[in-house]
C-alpha cells in the first residue's frame, strides 16, 4: 500500500476514516477499563519491538497486528495509532485489516476465543448447528463474551480449509469435520490445554470419517 503519512495531529490517538471499526473509540473502555488504566508507554514499547522484529515492508503489518492481538487479546486503538505514527501506514488501512482478518478484533475478547467458520462449505454442512450447540454448552450467546470473561464465541466467514468443513477454532487450534457429539469434548480440551500450559496449541484436529 501507499506509504503516506497520517495527517493526525501529534499526540492524538482518536480514530479517523471510514474503515474504522464501529465503536473503535470506545473499544479500550470495554469491560470496565478506564482510559487512565491503559499503559501507553507499554504499548509504545511493544509496538517498537514488533516493528523491529517484522520490519515495515509489505505484509509486515499483518504480523505486527497479530502480535498485538496475541499480547492484549485484542488490537487497542492506541496500538493502531502508534503503528500508524511510527510507520506511516494509513490508519484507515490498519482498521480495515482488523475488520477483515478473523483472528483480529478491535474489542477485548475472553480468555479463550472460539471461532466457528460459517463460510459456504461449513454452512452447508451445519456450522450454525455447531454454534447452537456451543451456545448451549457454554451458556452464552454467539457474538458475545461470557460474563466471567472466560470465553468469546464468534462466527467468521472463512478460514480457508473448506475440505475440513465444518471447522471450529479455539485459541488458534483448528478442529475439522466437527460433529455435534464432539462439541462438549472440544470445550473440555480448552481446560486440559490450560492445565498443561497450552501444550498442542495451534495443532489441527480432524475427526475420522
């Protein structure tokens, strides 16, 4: 993308542009967090570290935003502005990336992020039934974070693995060809992985036909 400098006044972090996620200005205030509690110095340091690791070339922005998501469990608008200020990447383009990638979010998520693919292939083989089963198992509604802050449940359009439909992702681990009867055991896996410090995280699991 074009490397044009943001015209935002120095020191201002307020989001601008048509592609900023709805409610982005307030995302850092969600879940009872006051603006005064946001560690701006920590964000500045972390963003600098990730830019040093990934650089500012084409494609680096996704990696940087991914690291921010992993660190904070969402991408704070303060971090977006800091990335824009330090690199010259347009703020609106960064907002568009956050809106476009299923693994990025502008609002705080729970300790465990559960994503159900609802792309065409997954939808055809019952992804919405999986959503209902997860809502029942977790006692929460899709598109929300549970009151105890443990889980966020969302649908995403496509994760790019249609041959494994339907797919559920939990904290980066992909479960393919998921049956309704497996939902409870998949949720239990979250607790088991947590007890073993996340061993096996990011692995892909597929049911045997």
